C-alpha cells in the first residue's frame, strides 16, 4: 500500500520534532534479541551535537528498521552492524548503517533499489522477502527530502542517508540545501 501511495505522490507526512538519539535507541532496541540469536554485534555511534529533526517518525522508523533488517538478514554470525548519526552541515544529518562480513557485487549494486529485486543467494538466514524493502526505503527517504547511497567493498556494505533537519520547502531539492 505504501509503495502505491509513494508512486502516486499520495504519501502523507506527519511532522514532529524528533531527537535522533531517542529515535535510534528505540528502533535498535527492537533488534536486540535477533542480534543476540544470530551472534551479530551492534555498535551505535551518535555525535554529541545532533540537532533535533522535524520529520515524520513513522517514515523514519520504517527506513531504519528496513536497513537494520537487511543488515541482520545478510550478516554472518560473528560480524558487526554499525549505526552512525552525525551532523553533515547546518541543514542535514547523515545516518549510516554498515554491516561487515558481506559485500554486494558491483553489478548487483546498480539494481539494489529496483522494485522486487533481491540479491541472488544473499539471504543467509533464509528469511525470504518481496524485494520491495530497499525500493520503499529509497522512495521514503526522497519524500522526506533526503537521499540514500550504498557502497560495498572490503568486506563491508554501507547505506548512507542524508536527511534534512527541517523539511524542504515544496519543490526544493536536497542539493539546494548544501
């Protein structure tokens, strides 16, 4: 349903003031049992000077939950997931979710945000899925006025988001924020 609303530009945001440390702690707390069962370490690094965001908490929760779910799904036991949040400039914060022990081939990176695409033989925990998660994440981040990139190499995959501290004015692009 959200995918259809996002494609039809009918996705509604409910803006609130959000404290990034509280938000990240709440979402990561929900992963503790899965991480422990799979013997994956979680490290969270939050900058001291994080500003509050004016954004949609439901959408932010879905984005971070999907990124953490994928990191859990594709990380082998004994590896680590790192979540980092820091100010990027006066208008943006940067959020990174990186997991070690796995790489995505360059030819797969080009398709990773395509709807229904799943990396072949990547789901080491055999959880399945529709292949819509990262496509939804990309669209949700864009609706929030942000951007997402993925890099993979040297035994690590890292998703990096740039999110505005304040919602952009209608028609304003993230590149105009700095």
